[in-house]
């Protein structure tokens, strides 16, 4: 009886029950993107490659556009500081001709000199608006690519996900089991395309809105400056036609010929 009681008390010991009930340590699971890519079907690989290329293109365009806008704002700011003291159309044309069209404002004044000098104010405004439109289009170059990637990358990633899930079901059918070791890798290979699509689309949306806002501010500032230039040219242009030297027209390509014709 003594041995039986000892065995019974040992089998129901709380310490032993806690040891038996302790769960085994869960294995560490890591997300292996390279492994998922290697085992994915070729359409999924093609989709991932396309999305990675789109993502790299987004960052390249963003860097180029930000550098372009920084240069435009710097040159235009310097040009407007030099034209602020100008009190006549002749001084404006001389300053614009001296900058040789490096600043957007100088190109707008060049168009006013070549096509609108001495014209009514309505024509001057139309000429200035057309020149500003050209500057805005130049500043917004390549923006359509950002818009295309922002709108299309999630759907491209979704296509890869749908194809990957179809392939996962085919694997499940071939293995004749729906256990996690069979299902989880296949589903992971499918969902990775959606993640990469979002990784390409989110920066594209951000950069598109940011750059578009900066371009809009730049065009608005240029329109405000051009309105002042148009008013000054309209007031003094007819009286100063003969006073504008030919060398000033030579600094604007084609302006002298149009002026004499």
C-alpha cells in the first residue's frame, strides 16, 4: 500500500502536471521573399519584375522632377528679383534678353516681345497665357507616368495574386490535401504580388500629389508676375516701340525678324 500511495501521489503532483501541460516552443517563422519568388509560377515572377521596375521608375521620376522644380524656382526667383525694380517695358526686355531665356519668366517676356509688343492688352494676355501654359506643361512632363503607376500598380499586383491563388489550388489538388504546409507557401507566393503593387503605388500617389502641388504653386506665381509685366508692356509698349534697340531683339531668337515684319 505504501508503494501504491507513493506512485499515486507522484502521478498527481502539481509540478509534474504543469511540466506535462507546458506547450512545446513554437518554431520561428520568417518571411523569405527570395524563396517565395523562386518557387512562384512564371506569370507571378513576370508580374513581380514589372512591379519592381515600376517602383524604381517612380523614385527616378520623383528625383528628376524635384531637381527640375528646384532649378526652375531658383532661376525664376533670381529673375523676378532683377525685374522688380524695372519701371518700363524696355528695362524688362533688356533684363530678359540678358538672361538668355534661362528663367521661365524670361521666356514669357521673350514671347511678349516677339509676338505682342505694341498689341492690345487682350492679345498680350493671350500671348502670356500661352507661354505660361507651355512652361506648365514642361514642368509637368513625366507626371503621367506617376499617375499611370499609381492607378495601375495595385491592379497589376492583384492579377498576380489571382493567378497565384489559382496555382495554389492546383497544387492542393495535386497533393490531395489542404494542410497548411501545402497551402501556406502557395498563398504566400500569390499575396506577395499585391504587396509589391502597393509598395509601387503608394509612393507614386504621394509624389504625384506633392509635385503637382509644387508645380501649381510655381505656375500661379508665374501668372502673377506675368500679369504685372503685361500691364507694364501694355502701358508703355506703343510709346516705346521705336526705342527698343535691335540688339535686345537679337537676344530673343526670332524676335527681331518678327518685330521688323
